């Protein structure tokens, strides 16, 4: 059991988490766990790939897709947060868990995120190690991954360009992908993890459905849409109108003022 690749992945992820926690204690800042989040999945994927003998074409494809997604997201978050103070979300968690947050963050922040990533990485195990040939389900999965990557990476790029503008403070981005959904990056992440599940299904791993369901719950109700929109209206008054006109998660046409008036 201890030599099973899924178990090994857990130990490696937790080991990296502990090392990162030590660095967070030195820096007195846990924000960089956000940069580490996607890398946890890449760690799991590499462990699974090393356990596959030999690594099939499907395994190679899934490994590459995980690497592209994980590295892009980690680099983007690292660049975005570079030189910034600890994220306000973690400042709130820190305040609510004093005294002793420095030690508590080992399991509240790093341990928890490591275990969540390990659970969510489950579809990658059959997708990478099964050795089954590529089929039409894999084609659908690859197409869905591409849609997700366009929304996630494209949404992040558009938001970074918007924030770099001198006149963006207090304003709301409602163009590009943000015209069709208030959270194109989260929707993209949603698509990517359902695509990894489809790769698993094509390999007989239908039983790993807990992964995309858990990721969907996190994105919609816990650390994604719900958490962000809990405070953003206070910081950006124009966001209330944006909410009225734009879908929260799944992309759709923007609601016109006349439709809004009829709905009153």
C-alpha cells in the first residue's frame, strides 16, 4: 500500500507542503501557497508517470496538459503577487486563528491544500497509468481542456492588462471573456478538471468522479466565486450592475437593459 503511486504522491505533496510552510514562517506570509496549489497536481502527475511502465501516448498527453496548465497558473500567480503584502484572505485567516497561527498554518493552509489537491488529482492516476489507447472520449476531453485553457489563461491575461491601466481603479472589467461570465478563469478551471475526468473515464476510471465534483464545489461555493463576490461589491460599486447583466459562472449572452426592466 505504501508503495502505491497514489500514496507516494500524497507523501511527496505533503513533503513539499511542509518545506513551503517552513519558508512561510520565515517570511511571515502564507500567500505563496497559491503559487504552489497547481504544482501539487503536477507533482502527482509526475509520480504517476514514473510509475507507468511504459508511459502510453495518452499518459504522455495528459502529463503534458497537466504541466502546461500547472506551470502557466503558478507563474501567473507568482508574478501577480510578487512584492505584494500577504493576500487579504490569508490576513483574515491569520487574524481568526491567533495566537499560534504560524504553527496552525501548517495544517490550516498548507496541509489542507495539499490533501485537497491529492484528492482532486485522482483522475490523473488512471488517465496516466492505464496504458489504454486514445479514443473518441479522449478527443472530447482534449477539446474541453482547450476551451478551459482559453477561458482561464485568456481571462487572467485580460484581467492583468485591465489592472495595469491607470484608470482601472474602482472600475469593473466587462469586456472580452469577462463580458460573458463574471469568472472566466474559474469557469476555465472547471472545464479543465472535467476534461481530466473524461480522460480517466476513457481509461476506465469513472470511479474518480469525486475529483471534478469537489473542484466544482470549491470553485462555486467555497474558495472561488462565493468568496470573491462576498466582498467585491463593497470595493467596486459598479459591480452590482455587472452582476445584473452578466452570468456568474457559465458563459452566456449579456442581458440587455430592456430585459432587466421586464424582469423587475
